[in-house]
C-alpha cells in the first residue's frame, strides 16, 4: 500500500551516528567561535566582513551536515539547500547592483 | 465474515523522507524570512560602515559569545537526544532534551538583560538616545532589535516545541488503536476475538453489541529500538531541525552585530 | 502470532460530497481533511472575494464615468483601488487556481488518495479565512480601509492613519496560506506519485503547480518580512525604510518586488498548466513538446525571480540596475513563447472538439499574448519613462492577470466542472457568456491601453477632458464584462444543482482524474493505478460518456 514512487533507496536511517561524531563537531564549532572572536580584535579593514562571514558559513555547514543530518539524507536535500542559498545570494547581489552604482 | 482487514495507518506516516522534506521546506521559508533582513543589513552596512562600527561598541561581546556557546551546545544536546531516542535510550533522550531547554532559557535570560540595559539607556526604537544618533547608528540598532527580536520569538517557539516533545517522549512507548463508531457499525453483533495466523482462536475479547460505543486497544512496549514510536522520532527530528535553524541564524547574527568592532 | 479480524469495510462508492465521515453537518466540511472538500471551501470563499473585488472595480469605473466627483470622494477612491488590488491579488489570483483546482486535481492526477499533509491543507484554508477576517476588520474600524495602493510603498504606508497595520497582518496571514499550499504540493508531488509515474509522465498541470509551489515557498517569506517591518515601523517606530531615520524607501520597493514580481508567476504558471491540459484533450492529440513545456515552467519560475527591478525603472535606482533588469525581462518572454508555440502546434492537424473549455483556453492565449507584448513594451527603458504609472500599465496587467489567469481559471471551471460535480452546465450559455466577456474585456482594457499611451495616469481620481470619451467607453465595457461574468457564474452555479448528470469522462480526457467517477469518491481510487505511459496518450484512449 506504499504509494512511494521515489526512485531513491529508502534511507533506513539506521546509520547510527555515534555520539562521538556530534561531540567532535561541537568542539569544532567552539573552536571556530573562539577564532571569530579573536579575529574580530584584529584590524583587517575590508577583509574583516569576509573572514567573519566565512567562519559563520563554515560553522553553519557543520551544523547543517552533521547536526541536521544533511550528509546522510538523499542528495535532493543538499541540492535544495544550495538552491535556497543561491536564490538569497542572487537577491542580495542584484540589489547591490542598485546601491553601489547610484 | 471474518476476513482479516489491514488496519495500517496511512502509508505515508511511515514515510520519514516525506515528513522531513516538508520540514525542510518550512525551514527554507524561515531562511528566506531572515534572509530578507540580512539583505537589508548588508545594504545599510555597506552605506554606513563607520557608524555601524561605532554603534556596535555598545553591544557586549562577552554576553554575545556566551549566548553563541549556549545555542551551539543546545544544538549538540538536542542532536544527542534524537540519536538516543533512535537507540531506545529514553533516559538520555529526556535528560538531553531538558538540558537543551535550559540552555535555551539561559539564552533568553541573557537577551532580557541585554535589552533591558539598552532600553534603560534610551537606546530603543523611538527612544531619546536612539533618536539623537546618526542615521547609520539608528539603522544599526533598529536592525538589531528587529532581527534579534524576531530571532528571540523563534527561540521561544522552539522552546515551546521542545517542551511538547519532552512531554511526548516522557510517555511510555505504546500504541493505541481506536475502533471508532463507523468501524464498529460494520461489525455490530460480531464477537471480537484474538486469533493466531492460522485463524485459530486464542482469546475472546467481547461481543460488540449495541451498547458498545467505543473500543480502545492499548499496546505498551518495552524500551527497545524496534519499538520506539516512529512518529515520535520523526517529530523529534523535525523539532531538532527547527532548533538547529535557530542556532544557524544566531551563528550569523553574532558576528554581524557583536563582532563588527 | 495473533491478529485481529474484522468484516470488510463497506465500499465507499458514494461521492466525496455525500461521504459520511467522523463528523456530521457543517462540521464535516469545516473540519474536513479531504482535499476535494477543501477545494470546494476555497472555491466558495475565493469566488466570494472575487465578486467583492469586481464590485469595487465596478464602482471605480462608475466614478470615472464623469469628470469631477461622481459617486465618491478622492479619499474613498484611493481606498477603492487599494482594496480592489489587495483582494484581487492576495485573495483571488494568487490562491485561485492552485487552491481550488490544484487541491482538487493534484492527488487525482498523480494517482494519490490525498495530499501529503491533509491537515496542513485545512490549516491553509483557515489562514485564508483569517486573513479575510483581518481585512474586513480593517475596513470597518478606525480610520477605515488603507489608501496606499496594494503596493504599500514607504514612507506613505508607514505614516498614513488608515488601517494599514491590520491590512499588513491580513496580508501576512494570507501569505502563510500560500506558503503552506506550496509546501504541501511539493511534498505531495515528490512522494506520492503512483507507481510508474516518473517526472515526465505527470500531466503538465502538475508541472505548473510544481513550479508555482517553489515560488510560493521561496518568495513569499520575503514579502512577509517586508510587511512585518513596515508593521514594526508603524507600531514600534522602528526606522527601516523611513528616510528621517536613515532608511531608504527604495529598499522597500526592492524587497516588495522581489516577492511581488515572482508572485505574478505564481498567478500565471498554474493557468498555463490548465491550458496545457485542455488543449490536448480537445485536439485529441498528445501535447507537442512535453519536455519543453515542463522545462519552460521551471525556467519561468527562475528567470521570473530575477526581473523585479522592472517595476522600479523610474524610482531612482541606478541606471546599471535598470539596464540589467530590462535585459533579463526580455528573456522571460522566451519560455512563455515556447508554450504558446507548442499549444498551437498541438492543435495543428488535431481533431478539434469545439467545447467551452477549449474556447476559454483559446481566449486565454489571445488575451495573454496581448498582455505579454504590452509587458515587453513596458520593459523597454526609454518607453517605460512615458508609460510608468499610466493606464498602459493597468491595461497590461489586467490583460495578463485577468485575461490570462482569470480566463484560465474560467477555463478550468468549465473543464473540471463535470468532474467536481458530476453534472454538465449549459454549453451554449457558457459560450455566449464568453463572447460577452470577451467584448466587454477588450472594450474596457484595450481602451485603457490607448489612454495610457496618451498619458492618462493611474490611481488618479479624476481625468482631463481629452480622456473623457475613452473613460466612458471603458466604463461601458466594464458593464458588458460584468454581465458576461454574472451570466457565466449563474450558468455554473445553477448547473451544480440542476445540470445534466454525466459520467466519469465526458470530454474524453486521458489524465487520471477522468478514470474515476464524477464526482469522485472519498478516497479517489479503489486501487492505486499503475501508470505505464505518458499523460496525453490518445491513441489508446476511449471516450466514455
């Protein structure tokens, strides 16, 4: 009676992620947090935003891939997240086209 | 008359991927909701870089860092909680959920003190101090209140959801089957029995006569992984996804407001 | 191992309209999770809103019948065009086809018993109702209905004393209705297609709904947050768009149109999907270029999200931006054109069955093309300087939204009416109504195109003598159009109860919905079908009356 026509193999979710993996990810997140706070004290001028956002992005990717299981989900999910991020980036970039060139 | 009829729940209730897809789609709407505000932030910051720098010195980096660590840790605990539920370790699940909620409350308490301090100094929308600032500084704080405010509302909602999950998970795993009026009306006069796979009667439950209004059958399970209520696992996973999103939004809010200077 | 056994449940051959579930009476409708009943609930509420908005339009045209004051004051006229826009856009056109026909047909067309989240489906209807209630309160309390235009431009929207706050809340809640519908449809299409129905065996109406659903999910939150911030400005004094507080009003326009332009594709894509289903049925030929049409739906969704700045050419945005948006705007025409070519090619050498749905579909193509061409004209920068905020723009969007989506909705009504109610309407009346609507529509809106070209501004309460004749013609046109609308709706409404009964496939369609009884039973299919071919296979089809 299963109406599932999806062609992907049903991910049984029996890939038990060890608690250890989670703790490792958490430790990385804490380290990155420390890094971003430390870097904020350094005067990087224009580069400051880029560095801060890059670290934030890295932390987010860790949370997405491991805590939110994206790494273990069907590829569709990762694709969709990329689509959303690209959509948002596009809106921001096109708007900047106005602001920067007025 | 006694042909076995399957009482399957809707087939798609066991379709984890579908339920998860629905949740991710909802998360996308949240990403874009906050994304719109990040758009505004990035535009205004590019136009008022120096004032943003000035305004940000008013914010306490230490509390911001503590809050960041609190949320990051709460993400860890909720992730462990979900894994524990999959493994059937209900005690760990509950303990981790409680810690998650406590960390969330800590976050909100910090936020309360932060906001109170600002408001006390007149730095709030319409406040005297704020109106005396330069355009860029005003924009910084207006954005600060709107973005951390909306984020705070989401934290509260998340805490509510997690509390509900705590309640659901605390109940002993089991299943209840209800034979409602419609089903019973089809079998009135029948005798409810338990039969084995060969059709041999094992036990008598009772006669469904006209005075029977409702029949509930309850299963109570031992705490083993195979009997963990799947729908609870799906619900907890989706709640966790929501909580992680709240964490990710803060991961971006933190450097953009607290680390500008 | 023990098992429990029961007698076989009775066959649910009764239609979804008669089905007796857990609740009786009105509760069986207000608490339903049956997608078909939810579709009917939407139909009643959306058509009611439509008629209210039409009435406001009627009054607007009446005001323009004479120069100077005719029936209302300027302030009231402002609230008229604001409400007409808000109700039409947020309560009629955006939900219209997806909420009514998407809800009814999607599970049927993919061979499913319902949508993936039936209770969220019901919630989405209640969000619609909630938004409507807030709007009604906004009309009759405080300083009355908003007068900002449906576009709520800052800083006027943050300062005017009318009930903008309540209206923004209404729009926000209506947005939720849209998001939940989109979310539901995406999950349903991904997870509930019948065995054998790969992506390229779905009906093109489903492709239209799918592309639409993505825009609903991704674009609506942006306007959600924008409206929320205008709310915050009004209620808490948070200065985001207010120039006196350092804000930039043009940023409001950016954020507003980042949603509101894709919103028009939310409006048109389902309509195009309807046409893609109707044309093959009444040409008795498979669609020409299935994949091209499917891909073009996605292309319109993507490209259409990148052109919002063409609403802002004269706003003060940078010249570079205007050039970029103008260029991309021209590109969006291409996938739409692909559809029109393919529909035409489908009919070529087909066995044409002259039925009302086909006539409505052809009318769609004609009116939509005029709308589309006038859109391209608006997209030319130098021309836009003269046409912006004139009746030319008003004409353009009425051609695409009304002539396009509106008539596609009428086409859908006439195509799927027998399936939904098990009866047929009076076809002659349907055709006559269409003819009257067509004449009235063009009298009204083509005249506007000329007026706008000659300089008549929009949202103006009064007009100069040189435009007077045109205004009279347009107003008379509105009367003709409304007569046609009323005749059409009366025909359909009467036929719900008194129309001649029909069987499962009165049109000879090949998509799955025509294989179940009319009206369908509660669970749609007795057995989930196995699909082993494309959706428009007429070689092996049979017509059953």
